[in-house]
C-alpha cells in the first residue's frame, strides 16, 4: 500500500512540475527522459521498464528492429529502435496506421506566410514556389511520427509520377503540394480510390494532358488525347506484359511475352477520358472566370463536361464493354474498376511496392503472397499490402553475407534522409530544418515529385551491368547512380559529417572561414560537446574512449546491423588513430555512410 501511495505521489509530482510533450501514441519516447520501472526482485535484479514498453537491450533484436525500420521509414533513432523491438512489428504497424497525417500543403502555407510578403493575400501563389514543397516535405518527414505513411507516399509518388519541373508547377508550388497530399491521404487507403483520385487530379490532368481533352470531331481534325490512356495502363495499373499471380511474365505458344494492350486499346481508353476540365467553370475550354489562383482549383477534382465526352460504346480489355450513352463519370468509374480488378494489377503494383521497401528482386512466392491480399476496393487495402510486405518471411530473414539476390541499393534521397533521422536534429534559427535544399538535388539526383519523366527516376526492371545483370536480376536504383551523384553523395556526407555545418548553403565546397562555434542552432539543453553541426550525439558519450563500442553502437543505429567484420575492423583502425571524441565520431560516421555495407540494404 505504501509503495502504491508513493507511486501515485511520484506521478502527481511529475505531472505538476515537468513540461511534458504529449505525443499520445505508444513508442513516442520518454517525456523529459522520465522512465518508470517495476520494483526489483529479491535477487536484486533490476526491474524491467514498464511505461516505455520494456525496451530491448539485446543487440540481435535491436539490429533486426533497426533493419525493419530502415525498410519501413526514412530512418530511426536509437529510442525508436529499442521501442519497436519491444513492441513487435505488428503492433508497430497498428500504431502507424492509427496516427494522424500531416499536410504538405498546410506546412507550405505556414512557411510561406511567415516569410516577408503579403500574408493577408491568400491568392499570392507566386510567392509559394516549389521550393516550399521541398522545405515542407523535409520538415514534415523530420518531425512527424507517421513515418510509414511518409515512406508509402514517397513510394506511391514513384509509381503515380508527377513531374513538377515545368515552369507552371515551379511558379505555383501548391499544385505539387496538393498532389502529394493526395498521395499521403491514400497511403493507407485503397488502390481503386487512389487511381480515381489520380485520374481526376487537376495536376495529373495538366501533366499527362487529359485536362481539356475533347471528344473526337473529324470535321475539325480533333481526336482525343491518348497520353493518359496509355500511361494509366502501362505505369499505373497493369503494365506492358501479361503476368502470372506471382509477377512472372506469361508466354504464348511461340515462347514470346504477351502484351497486355495494343494501340487499338489505347484509342478505346482515350475516349473514356474525354470531357474533363476545370472544377469551377461553367463551360468547357473556358478561362477560370472566378479568378481564383491555380492552387485553389487544384484542391478539387476535375469536373466532367458531358457535352464534350465521347458517349459511344467502348471495348476495354478482356472484351469488357462500356455501353453507349453513359455519362462521362459512369465511363470513368467503370474503367477504373476494370483496371483495378484486372488480373495483372495486383502483382504489377505489389511487386513495385516490394521493390520500394525491401528488395529489388522479390521471389515469386513473395510477390504472390503480397498480391493475394491486394483487394483494390477494400478500405484498408494498402494497410494489408504493407503488412504483407514488411512482415513476410523473405523480408524478415536477413543473411548479409549470403547471396546478393535479396536486398536493394538505398536510393540517394533515402540515404541522405537517414543521416538526419538517426540522431536528434536541431532546428535552425528560422524555425525549420532546411531553407536551401538545392544541394540535395545536385548531390543525389532526387527530390519529391522531381523525376525527369513519367517513368520515374529509374525503371523497376532496370538491370545494371555486372554480376546483377549477368544473373538476370534487376537493380532499379542503379539507374540513377551515375558518376555525378555517386561522388556527390560522398561529398554531401563529407560536408555534413566531416566538415559541417549540416545547413551550409554551399553544396560543393566547404568554407574553411566559417566558425562553427558561431552557428546558431536551437540546441535546447544538450551538452555542447556532443552537438556536432546541429545533431545531438550524446548517446555516444559512453564510448568516449571506446572506438569498438562506438562502432558497434553505430552499426545498430546507422547501418542496421549490416556492417561486416572486416568493415568494422577498417573503421576501427581509422578512428583509433584520431585524438578527440568528435574526430573519432565524425570519421566513424563518414566511413559507415559511404561504405558498401550501408549502401546496400539487405
């Protein structure tokens, strides 16, 4: 009874005196480092932590949890790794699915209206360029607990590709923000709704030219635009070749691959996507008479103008017929359902999602198992798909020294984001994390919605030369790995980790005249000795004079337990020759981040 009263008194004291940050979800970490433990037993064995979920200390479990989080997110710190190991992956997924989502567009608006200009003019779109999309994307990804949703949205953005690099999208950055918010909103929903939203999205209509797409008028030599009709099949749903349920291609009697569609099919589908235009005007091919900014229009789906929709009979794939005389939206909804339920769609989409999260070359069994839970109209379709991808035995069994058929090259943006996610990052004096991200696109070749074409940064079937190609395997991310960004990533890591500071605007050269002590970061109450260029490495304080312990810790937190023994030995020899803890830490981080062991996620 006395212990119980003492417990309640302690809780009351803490609640009255501590400034808690209530994140209201399991695994959010400890408020002000407060941890509540059970009483020790008679054998004087330390009690297990309770409020923090029995955090795990076993290295093997921590490495596996770190690897799981590397697949499911853009990276995680040590506290999150320990908590995830304790919770179990299924519980972690449940927690992620229940978290609220953040809006990229809302963050862009917040940042823009804090800038000089006219914050009272909500139509001042020219002040909100695509730079704000990059800044908001990074801010949200570095602060939001819904890390799985953020990673899923990034994966979907590489399937339902929108290129924001035209002058129009550059000037009106909120267009890209609204499109990305649509992907975020769909990340835990279902594929059929996503395909509908993409089809009716004003941004996609402008990008793939089915905005203001009229029905045929031979007398005026007008024909429906075929661009979206082609891409919705080739890239967004069924792909080029007939597939088996396990994702392997089917052959005809002559041993040739079987195409999923032909040019006549494209023409039939093109008629479906006629009659779509502005959600606001009262006619077709008219200016937006309301005078609203493009970003406001982009918040709403395109409107169907039936007078400009082709109402003839349309023959889709597998001899599915859309009868003549239907409204435009009836045609579109039935076509979306038709493509969503096509036998190719589940393996085609699921295999690409597997490639984005876990491995470039999933086994046929892996693809078939994930495709089996793909139900395009189910409210929780993507939740079940993600659960199947991340919990599949192929994904959870790790053998770093085994065959190279499993795993993937970490794409450049993921590698850089992991640097920022692994240790607590201090915000800069402007209240954010980045206001200059050009170096990211220069050094990595990637930024959200900046793929050079509708085919993404790389093709899912790209096969690089060498052992991978010789063994008839693919490595999609290798297509973006060229001499520029291969060296650029190393330079980026060097500038951030060896030289610093992590917010330095000069992306190519380190300015030796910069006094790092003069940089203004919001360090909070951290120990300055362990605040290296805006990141808090105080967790490594116990390893001040223990390079081996430091490397083993970084293997868990940074490299997801994938450092080979000889790699550790090389790093140990290098850091042991340096004089100060900061120098040893910088060198250890640098060598891990540029190592092949880290570059390849097994």
